[in-house]
């Protein structure tokens, strides 16, 4: 059943676009270009939880795809090498760009160094885990996932196929339980700098802490094993996508910590294998077209560079410059296109060449 999953590649860009919408609307309100308070508030409301949904998708997708493509003869060091050269070059480039273009001398060594080595998500300090280039916190989680993946895979392969659904349900239930435990056990101080309705410790433990977010990754692995082992999976892409939309609508009205991950985990854990099965079965898929596939290929670079460019454009325009509704959407569109152009340059000049050159061990030449 192993094979390419181009529809999931296309879906990756949609998730990256959700994160872009979030960062251009709510995370940094000054980036919102609309002069009308009603339009600005509506835009923030529409995309207010989009970034969290996108990250949940990426973490579950990562576990699913790595398990789907895993080979029995693949050694851990080869796997770790591929993953390092896949993610770290883009991180290094955007780390340098963020220091040069944005933070510079305002960033202390205790913010920059953990970020450089992708350990900042382990530090419960707002200025550290969201320092330098804020989206890079998710790479610190992914690095932890990659280090654990060979062990996780060995354990999950030992689960009898008839028990996989139980493990998947149990893992999703654990994700949903985390916000309740955070509200119950963790202090509501210190408050978040942006005035969010939770403390830094609550936010960090629910959303940032790598072992907690590893449950999303493991759930993706379990869903891949369900499909690969032939366990019955009857969910189709359209109902799964509608469930994701419903979960997003629900996220706008539930307690804040539940909206960071818990509300999205079940529908997205169903959407990803449903879309994958459409590719395996050869069923029609709008996500399989060439444009979306190309956008998916550059989506990682897009994700890594988008917030830097949003801030640069806003600094160039000035913090007090706002636009009418039509002009505001044109500004956002131009920012997205510019980000896409820079992402493509990073993909062709950094990500793909480095991966081709160092991401795979050289073949031994026999004479």
C-alpha cells in the first residue's frame, strides 16, 4: 500500500496558509491592515484560531507520513540525517534573517542560542519560546519527534492491528485531557504578554511542550498503521473536511486552552488518512493538481519565512498606515505572493540542494 501521497502535499500548503492568516490577523494585531474596525475585528475573528489548527495538522501529518514511508531496512542514523538536512537549513537561514531584519541587538544570547539549536520550546519563558523567528518553536518539537521516531515506530508496530483503534482513541483522549489538567493544576500567573486568557505556564504546557505535542505526532503514526495494516477505515475526505470546519467553528466559542489543539485533533486525525486513501485508491482529488502540489513543496519554506516578511512589510509601511477593505485585502494578497516568492527561492537555493547533497549517505563506489 506504500505510495506517493500528492494530495497530502497539496493540503500542507492550505495548512501553511492558515498559519499565515493567523499571524496576519491576531497574533500581532499591528499586522492587520484594515482601517475599518468592523473589518479588522471580523478578519481577526475568522483567522483567530487558524494558526493553531495548522500546527495540529502539521504534527499529525508528520507522524502519518514518516510512518507511511518508513522502511524496515532504514537505520536510525540515516533517518536522523535526512530529517536534519530537511529542516535545519531553512531554520538557519530564517534565524539569520530574523536577527538581521527584525530583532538584531534587541535579542539577547539566551533567546538566540536556544533558538539556534532548536531547544527553545523546552523553556517556559515567553521571550524564549517565541523569540527570534516565532514559528521555529514547532521545529523544536519536530526535532524531538524525529529523535524519538525509531523507538515510537518499534513500539507501535508491536500493537496488534485489532487494537490500533483503541490506542488511537486513547491518544486523542489524552490530548483532549491536557487542557483540563492545565486549568486544574497550573497557576494562572504569570499572564501572557498579549493578554490571552491563560498563563504562560498553561499556554506553554498545552501548546509548546514537545512531549505533550508528541501525542499529536504519535496519533498520526497510529492512523498510518491503521491504514497500512488494512484495519477498516471508512471515513471519506469530504465528511472529514466538514468535521474540521465544524471543529474550527466550535473552537471560537470554547475555553481558550481547548482551542489550541484539543478541538482539532480528532477531525484532523481522520482527514489525513481519508485524503491519503483517496490517493491510494486513485479517486479524484482537487488537492492533486500540479499547482497545489508545487505549493505544498514550498510550504515549509513559506511557513518559516512568512512572519519575518509580514513584520518587514509592516515596518516599511509604518504602524499607523491602514487601508480600506479592498486595499487591505490587496496588501495581504501581495504579502502572501511575496512570501511565496521568497519561499520558492529558499526551496530551490537552500532546501532542495542541501537535501540532495547531504541529506542522503553517499553510495559507496566499488572498483
